[in-house]
């Protein structure tokens, strides 16, 4: 949740990457990053990671970089250590781990440095603006729900069973929200 919160905070900040004219450049960078896996060269992937880190550093998004490492490193490290212990760790797997991190940085770059209105305008021709708005609204409500639970004494920790009640509430919230949108669209004549 802190990564999401930091992404939303960065989305509201005004920096040189938040100009609407740069959205096609960021999307092109994302597409190039997606194609890089074809070359299966870890040095190209490391180059992309270094470039993203420089870009994030140039806009002062140090906390976002830190949080991506905190979120990404533990599960990947566990998988890599298990593969290493079993003697199955290969260079292509290491490249895949690096590639997925660079892809995470790339997606976050597009999302966190583009204003919400610009993203809605970009997604409206392909009819994804409603899905984006709904997802954004659900995430905002999920964040406020977690803040409310923390205020009432719930403590997040490393025990996954503690998150059971939050996950159930999030599912209920999403179902209610989708039903509301569905009823609204039916009232307007959409099937």
C-alpha cells in the first residue's frame, strides 16, 4: 500500500515528466522495454534499470525507488535462492528477474508521472477510461478503509492471516462498486 500511496502522491506533483506531450514518449519507452526480453541480454535490461533510476532520481522520486525495491526484492530473492539451492538458477532466470523489475519501473513511470486527466483522455478512445476511473476509485476507498482499520486498532504486519479481513472487505467493496456502476449504466440504457 505505501508503494501505491507514493505513486499517487508523485502523480499529483508537477515535474518535467508530467507534461502531457511526454506521454507518448513514456509509452514508447514502455513498449521498447517490453520487447527487450527477446534479446535475452541482462546488460540491456540493466541499462534500462539504470536509465529508469536516473529518470526517477531527476524528479526526486527516491522514496518510490526505495519502495519498489522493498516490494520487489523479497519474493524474487526467495525464488532465486530456492533455485540456487536446487542448482536450477540460470542466467536466463536472472535476466527474467531483472526484466520484470525494469518492467515494474516502466509501468510505474507511465502511471506515476502522468496526470490523472491526461491518462483519462488517453484511455477514452479505447473505452478504458471507465475501467481506469473505477480502479482508481476502488484503490482510493481501499486506502481509506485500511486507514480506518488502523485507526481502530488493526496492525498490519508480516502475518498474512491478519490481512484476511482487509481482503474480504476489499472484495465486498469492489463488488458493491461494480454493481453500482452496472446499475447506473443500465439506467442510462446500456446493456
